[in-house]
């Protein structure tokens, strides 16, 4: 019999990559925010759909941020030096 407790992920707050491995910052159902933890993806096989939704959402936000931060191309007038 498996004596491990099963915890339910309430939501995924963030993700990061540490030493080439992806981790997710989780809010656990029934626990306070100070109990949130970073978990490697291999511990989260039971919530793959949530991970995919999180990744898609973060990718959309990153694209939006990049588009917002890109400098606008300015038209530069050519000036001739008068000697």
C-alpha cells in the first residue's frame, strides 16, 4: 500500500528553469501562500493539462511584453554636412 499523501494543485503561479530543468511554483489547495513550493515537472505528472495551460498563458504574456517593449522604428532624415 502506498503511504504517500496526495496534494491537490490549486493553481500554478509561475515557472522557472534551474540547471536546465523546468520547475513550477504551486499554490496547494487547502494550504496558505507561505506553503507554496517550487516543484520539478517530473513531480507533476498528475496535472499535465494545468502545466500546458500555464505554459501557453506565460508564452502569450511574454509575446505581448516583447511586442510592447520593441522600439519603434524611427525615420531618420539624412542631413548633408555643409563644408
